[in-house]
C-alpha cells in the first residue's frame, strides 16, 4: 500500500474489514458525517477513489470552497473486487461478491455478484460467478 490516503474528519467514519487488499494511490475519504464501510476480503485496485461526501454548491453568492460538504454513506460488501481507476460516489451500496470493472464511476447501488462497469457504472452481468 503505497501513496494511499485514508481520512475521516468532521465526524467522518471509515470501517475496514479483515483481509482487505488496498493497492497503491488509493484515496478513501469520509468527511462531514460521511461513512465508508468496507467488508472482509475486498480487493481495491490502484488509483481507486472512494469518497463519502461531496461539496455543496447551491448558493450563487458564496464560492463553492466555502459552502461545506454533504456527507453520505458507502457500503462495500464482503468479497468485492474493485478494479483499477474506479470512483465510488456517496450513497452507494455494492453487494457481496460484485466486481466493478476498471475505470467505472459508481453512482448507484450494485447488486450482489454483479459485474458492473462504465461511466456511470451499469450492471453488465447480473451474476458474474457460479
């Protein structure tokens, strides 16, 4: 695990299960009441970004940098493979045994044992395992 960044501030929470493999250049961030839960035996490829909060940007008279964040929750089930260069956005649940293809942007729930890929990520196979 080289050049990785895990941060949880402003009431952020990160929980990581057993036997999780985190490759290089991974960012896992939970800020402003964000929460990230990573199950057991999860594989996280290089350059993955898992971020449980987003900037607020609703006020025209306030620069975005000063509008704060809105926290969300990300839950990654057991035995999930997240391939290289994936981005996982807030308020997403990835089911047990799912595979997320390289370069995907996950902005919605992925069911258990599904293969998902693309921008935004969509289910490619309902069940990628026997």
